[in-house]
């Protein structure tokens, strides 16, 4: 079977798997951003109990295996009466794990804003929340976007692990095709190409466009 014949026969399966991968990536990204913002600011809190909650969360999720976390969410939580579907367990594990890494990017981005910006906003009589929302965070966000682009690519690649709990994503479909055809190079080579297209054709340009748009907005402001 030629590669073109292989693609013609299995393209619909790869397409369906890619759609699930995109869904897992999108939902995982949304959750990771929310978690990163909450835990990043909690870690910077001056209130010690809140700060320690952020620190403990970040250390646990960065210091343990994503695969183990996924197995805990899917296989162990039902023992405590919390049962999630495999699709939900997949993006939840990915989002919670990568959110812990994102929290450090949030903290680093906020702390990278020059102290003079805080002092100027304070001198204008801004409330701390207003100061953060209108002055500090927009500048911090611009500093955060490049590493966030790398993190989202890592998140995309991490979604391949959801195949291990039988989520029918791109990797799961590739494994199924490989087991039925034994055409490993074609099956996993096609998956590799699709992952690359998603990373370099969607995530990277999207993050660069967002960075340029924000930079232009801040320069105008």
C-alpha cells in the first residue's frame, strides 16, 4: 500500500482524532490559563495561608507525573464518589498540570514589570486592583506571551497521553491504525505531521498575532 493509498483510506480517522486533540487542547488551555492566573496571584499574595495554598499546588502538580495525575483523576477519584468521563478527565489533568507551570509564568511576568510602574500608579491614587488591571498586568501579559506560546505547544503534546485512558484523540487513532495495519511509519508519521501542523500552523501564529496586537495597543496607549 502506497502512502497516498494509506492516507486516502485512513484520512477520515486521522481527521476525527485531530478534532478531538484540538478540543482537548482548547479546553486544556482554557483551564490552564484560569489555574495559572489564580495560583500565580495566590503565590504572590501577602496573606501567608493563601500564598502557601498557591505554593503547595504548584509544587505538587509540577513535581509529579502528568500521567499519574491523569490516572488519579480517572481511576482514583471514583473511589471517593467523583466520577468523570474519560474526555473530561483528559483535559482536566492536562489543564491542571500545565496550569501549575503557567502560574510561574504569571508570577514571573508580574514581577518583571519595573517598580517605577507601581510607584507611578500609586502616586496617581489608583486602587491596588485598578493598578494591577490597568497598568501592571497588561505589561506583564506582554512579557508572558512568548513563554506561554511554548507552554501551549507543550500542552498540545501532553494531550497525547489522554490516549492512555482511551480518549479517541489523534494518538489513540494512530495506535489503532498501527495495530490493524502494522504500518508504523505511516501511522505515526502522519500523526507527527498533524501535531506539527497544529503547533506551527495554529498555536505559534496565534500567539505571535496576539503578542503583536497587545504590543501595538500598549504603544498606542
